[in-house]
């Protein structure tokens, strides 16, 4: 029975992260045409960046967790003590209760299944254990992981979050850390449906549940990092949409940069997704000056990561030897053609078994016909799709290992994680479809 | 251009759509209907009851089994009962992911250990039955923790083939590496139903084998009469050389004899 109390506790803790540092009911944000979910999203992203910074310091989770909890609690009281009754607002409550219901149902699905996927067992969970057992970031390099698991080095942020929330929970169990992945997933989809032209809360919630039904799969909650990438891409797709379609885009640009930072510390591929997003921003109608600021910040974030890796003597390459110039230059045409054939076959296969991808692709195709003059406002979707497919081809065409197995082991997860960015196409299309005068 | 765009977006935002005008009760009905489908598709009530009824250890056992096939339940049991002072070595079926995650303690990473956990121990000597994969080929997949091959056994009706000579080769593959040992073994057949031959083939040592293949290089008549081929292996671990701290079926917790 204690599990129930713990789930409630952990959910409230997660909600805290969306309520500070900015007041979600503050009036000054209304001038930026925001709703409270937008501020919630920004809060969450800021807090995750804050946790990312803490994860790089030589401080263990047990040393810092109480301070963080107290800090957030005091902060919360300070900014909401006059507006505490706003939380009882009918619309707000309805959304949060639905979020909790979906979270609660799926939490039991995860808590019962418990199984880790192969990658989690040989890599993710061992890294998680370092943080959970009071290790710090620099100590990730203090053990020869090849003896007991995979020696490859990947960014650590997902495992740190997992460990952090496991330690925060009342039961100190790994499963409650994984529930943060679930919260982020549910929250990002709920945030996305707020972009719908459908103003009624009930209909938005119907959309939300439908999206969860289409995208939920236990495998992605078994400790791998794809669900984090998926959720970050869902959140950032809304920001990019706003950058393309709104005059006041400062808040979205900031959110976008903060998410870029999280992406590059979550998975090695995050660097590429970040690059694609930067490309999308470059083709947006924002000021040239802003574009260069964004590019500079993106480069600075990557440089920061590189310096941290170098200081800790981590390999900047996740799997050394996977791609070598010599190998690429000496590949014969037959091998290239064989690999192209393999990639096309498996790409089509995995896309066709992923319902959300099918719907997104159909929506994107219909958008081309429907949009006519305003197509340029949504071209970020096609830029992302095009570069992402290029990336898939490049990453599976040139590795030094047997690509058949490599594709089968990883492409499914890649396809799922990037699907997050395209779900907004469904929302855009429904918006246009339901608009009478269009 | 920008002005038109914003006008257009504002239009989308403000227009009341057909769906927005649907009755409140109907919307609630759809919402609840979807929720019911959702609850059903995720087996919520079953999961809920099982999580509340059984603890983590039991649920993990359901997923991974206790001792077989993966042994996670057994390792968790050992961890709880013996409170390891170091991170024991672990030997198990390498065709499953490594299981060190089940007990690895980062704070004990530098403590040397003389303990060993064996999961799926096949015995000091064990045999594998080969399946015919071609006219003169027999194959067995996924063999692990082998020190050497110590014998080959042919079963069948060999009454008219006494004193016939047969030669066969062994070939194995591990992670794409194929080692060919063709023509290594020459034997003379007896007319008994079971023909057992001792061999000493230790090239296989410390290899986790994807497949082991036995190829006959001569005497098709003999091959045609074979019903079964068994190969005998010596395990690289002999539990009698260790102090057994705990044992359940083919799972062991051992300590090196000093």
C-alpha cells in the first residue's frame, strides 16, 4: 500500500519542478501570450538544466537532495503564498488530475513489468548505480566497465535523473526514478495538445489520451534514454512552431536552447538533433542577429561538454572505432549499395510498424496540399525530416561493424525518439482541418 | 506577409470549430470511453493488484525467473542473504546480457574478490546433442564456459560398417570469427549402436560459441546411418574445486579454496 503513497509523493515532487522558478499564474507572462503550461514547461526545462549542472559537480545525490527539496519548497511558498488558491482553478485541476490519472495507470504498468532491455542491463543501469550509490560524475571513469558491462561512454544525464528521483522517493527504489521518464513523457504530450485550436479542455484531453494510446510502449520505459529524447523533442517542437509563427518568440528561443543543452547531455545523438534544430531555427523568420546568437550558444554548449569530457578524461566519441576515415574511404560500391538496401528495407519496416509515425507522415503530406501559401510557416517539420533521414543513412552506412544487426538493434529506438518532433504535425493539421474558413 | 500570417493564426485560435461545439456530455463520454480503452490496453487492474500483492523481489522473479533461465531471482536472494563484502565474479550464459547490474556495488569496486556466482551451470562434464544441418553436417548452437571437447558419440545402426574409417572435422564460430578444424579426427567404427570416441579439442577454450559444426569428410554410408550425434564437453569450472556457500538447482555461490 505504501507504493500508492509513494507514487502520489513522487508525482507531487515532479509537479513542483514545473511550478518554480517562474510563477505559472503570473500576469507578466500573459503579455507574452503564454498559458500556464508554457511556463510550466519552461520551469521544468530550467530545473532539469539546474540538475544537469549539479550532476557535473563533485557532490553526491544524498549530500544535495535534502537541500534541493527544501530550496524548492521554500521557493514555491514564496512565489505562490498569495496565489495558492489558483491551483484550485477548475481548468488547471482538470488537466492536472487527468495527467495524474494517466501517470498513475502507466506507473503500475511499469512497476509490474520491471524488465530491463539489453542496453539497459549492460550500460544504463550500471551508470545509474554509480549515482544511486553516491558516486559522482568524475567517478564514472574510475572503473573498467568493460569487465562487467559495456565500456562505451555516453552522456550521463538520463542516468543521473533516474538516480536522483530514485533517491528522492520514499522507498529508495530504482523504479521511482524511471517514473520521472513517465512524468516527462505525459507532461510533454499534454503540453503539446495545449497548442490545439480546440479550446475546450475535454477535447484537448481526448487528444492527449489518444496520443498516449498511440505512443506508449513499456520497452521505452525500461531504462533506455530514448523516451527522454522523445519528450524533449515533443517540447521543443512546440517552441520551434512558435518561433516560426509568433512575433514574440524570445521565451521559445530560450526554451529551445535549454532543451538543446539537455539533448546533448542525454544521448550522443543529441548533438545531431541539436544541430538539426539549429538548422530549423536558421530557416525561421526570426532576426539574423538572433540566429547567430543561437548558433553561438549551441557551439558554446557543445564546447562546454567537450571541455567537461576532456577534464574528466572521457572519450568524446561514444564508441571509438565505430566510424573510421580509412574504412569509409575504402568502402566498395557493392557494400555501399548493400547497406543502402538494408537501411531502406529496415527504415520502411520500422516506420510501418510505428503507428504514430504513419499518422505524422500522412499529416505532413496532407499539410503540403492544405497549406498552399503558408507552407513556409511549417517547413521546420520537413527540414527535420530530411536531415534526420540523412543522418539515419549516414550513421548506418559507414560503421565498421555488421550493419544488419546494428540496424535491427538500434533503428527502432531511433525512429521512436524522433517521432516526438513530428507529432505536432497532427495538431497543426487538425487545427487547419477544424478551422471553418480555411 | 507577417501581418497576414498573424491574422491567419489569430483566426485559427479564435474560430469556434465544429468539434468545440460538441455537447459537453458527449465530450465527457468520449473522454471516459478512451480512458476505459486505455485502462484495458495497459492491464491496469491486473498490474495494480499484482504490484500491491507481491513485493519487488517476487515481481522480478516473474520477469527473469529464479535460477533459470537468467538467475536474477537467485542473485537477489544471495544478495539479501549473504550481504556481499565484495562484488563477486559471475559466470552465466553469455548469450544473455551480463547480470552484474543485479548486485554490483560501486563502493566495493576496488575490493578484490574470491567469490563466484554460477548461473545455469551445466556440470563439470556435459553433452550437447547435434542437429543434422546438411548431408554430412551436424550443428549445435550457443555453447558457453567450455574448457575443451572431450568426446564425440555417434548413435545409429552400424552393423555392417565395422572397422570402417571415418574422418570428421570441427568448426566453430564466435562473433563472426570462424576457426576451421577440418580433418582433425580420424576414427574407426565398431558395430555397436553407440560409437564413442575420446577427443581432446581445446582450441575452443574460453570461447562463447555461436555454433559448433561437425563435418564428415568421408564415408557417406556411415553418415546416412547416424540417428544422433552427441558431443561431450568439459566445463571450465569444476565446483568441487570451490567451497560451495549456496546452491539451488544449477545455480551456485562459490568461494575459492585457499
